[in-house]
């Protein structure tokens, strides 16, 4: 797969179908292959747009197609979530919207404590055996949840998707070690800390930014802190020294972290996407990486860091 993945969370909301088409073409032309969506993104519209583009613009076999289920709850007899019936209904819905007969990667979008894990994993394995799913993964699982699911699933989980960036390194406590131990690759969402690491918010909130949108404001504000300001300044300093953008530095840092398959880049338009794709040309020197590691370091306590 490509070292960067294209995320489609904004498709059908901030990104219309025409702009989405331009993004997808640019991504594939740059060598990109992994495209990630979900059944809940804009009530399925992201999948519908992507399905139409794969039917009419980009050949289906040129991409690794990934989507997710589980996050949706409903008032039906099975209540949504990760029950067997709900998963199969979600799978059929995604296949229909994406206009394909199989998914390359089907991911459980969230842990569902209301459904026995054995039921969920049995359904996932049956989806693979049916030929409608090639590989399966999870998203937003903790380390123990990933390890437990991997232990009982009859087919191997190949990926776990989690937020990971210089501002959000909590996954390093348990999830990253668990994934490495079980041979599971990490897909990093929000690798730019929801846009904060681009430096765009250092002097306020641009009117065209996600933080200025009622739909995404809370999503961004989560990372606008004093600690974040210190890390962003370090990223900007590194970028100035390398002659590249802060975005490229932040994305290259995540891309090269141990265990990361690919950061998932989301862009509202092709100009933003071009900036992310440029990160493929950036290699961080050990001294720069060490400085960024230091300024963004998180506390590891017991039992992640043994006493003694």
C-alpha cells in the first residue's frame, strides 16, 4: 500500500462530489492506493460519492478500498452496533453505496460493549469467508480490546486505526505495543492533530478553517492548548530549517513512527491534499526527530513503565 492514505470524512459535506473527484485523481496519480471511508460519514454520502468515482473515474482495482461499520445506532430490532445482524446489514449497505462486490479492508469503527465480542468476531470471520471482505481491522480500540479481539477472532486482524500525532501520543502507552506484539499495523487518523499542527491557528481562527465551522469546531478545539502551542512552534522551527511546511514535518513524523502503516490524510480540497502529498519527499534527520520527540513526550507511568 501507499505510505499515505486518503481519508474521506469531509466528502458529502465540506467537500462536494466534483472536488472529491479531483482529490481522488490527484491522490492516485501521486501513487496513492489506500482510500478510507465509513458508513457514518455524512450519513453514507461519503461512500456514495466514492462508489460513483470508482465506477466511472478510477478503476476499482487501482485502490485498496477501506470502510467501517459499528458506529451507527438505530431503533431497529437489532439496535445497530456490532451485533451479527447489524454488521451484515451494514456490510450490504456499504457494498451497495460503494458499488462493489467486496471490500479490501472492513473495520469495526468502535468497541461495542453491549454485544458479546464472540458474536462480533464470528460475524467478521464469516464476512471474510463469504468473499465480501478481504481483510478486517478495528478502529478506536484500546490495547486490551485489540489483544482480546485478536485472540478470539478466527481470521487475523490486520490493522487498527487510531488518532496519532505529535499532539496525541496516548496510543504509545498500550495500543502501539499491543499492535506490534500481535502483528497488527497502525493507521493513524488526524495525523495533523485536526489541522492544528499546520500552524494555521497560531494567530487566531481563519474563517475558512474547520475551527470556524459549526460542524467541526469542537473537533478542532480539543487540540488548541498551551502544550499544543509549544509543540507547534517546534514544528514550525523545524520546517523553517528544512525549507518545507509545518504540515510536511508533522506528517513525516507520524509516517515514520514504528508500526505505522500509513497516516490518513483528510483534505477539504485538492490544494490541501497537494500539501500533504508533498510530505512524501520529506525525511527527518535524527536530531530533528529527537527534538520533536522530546517536546511532545507524554508521561509513561506504571505499568507501562515498570517500577524499579
